[in-house]
C-alpha cells in the first residue's frame, strides 16, 4: 500500500500544486485539508506523513503540532511555510516537526528528496 500523505494548507492553489507534484512522483495517496481542525478530525486514517503549513486561518500549524504531541500521535510532520524566522523554525522542531521547508523554488526538490529517503514506497 502506498504511503498516505496529508497536505494541510489554507491555500487551495498550493494544495493543488503540491498534490500534483507528489502524484507525478508516485506519491498519489493524498488527502488534503484546508485547516488544522479538519486534519485533526481525520487522524484516525493514520497518515504516514503530514505536510503542514504554519500560517492558516483557525488553528495554526504550530497548534496542530502541539495537539499531535499532547495526544501522543507519532506521525511524522514536515512543516512547509513561507516564513523563515529562526525562532519559529526552532519552535516547530521542538514541537516534533521532522523537517522544515520554506515555500521557495527549491521546495519540491527538497521535499522529493525527503520523501524518497523517509517514506518507504510499497
């Protein structure tokens, strides 16, 4: 079975973009959510990875990370954000994010490399 990836971002265009890129690289078992609350409501699907935006309407990516940690969910999270403040990046790592990628021209290359190394293709 292919790994299940949750893409959580309030930018519909980013969700379509990243989902298309993932699918074209054999990561096509994707569920997308436009906010942290819906992501949390669907954790019973046990995703293999969550790609999580930080700045979202409602629950932020940081709050989703806190929820996962406080409720003992052992799901790898990669934070994907346009922000690059060291304080924020350090905090999300402390909260359990496995990786932090900036939304820039290198995002997909970095993400693809991470997925190939850290998600077993079945």
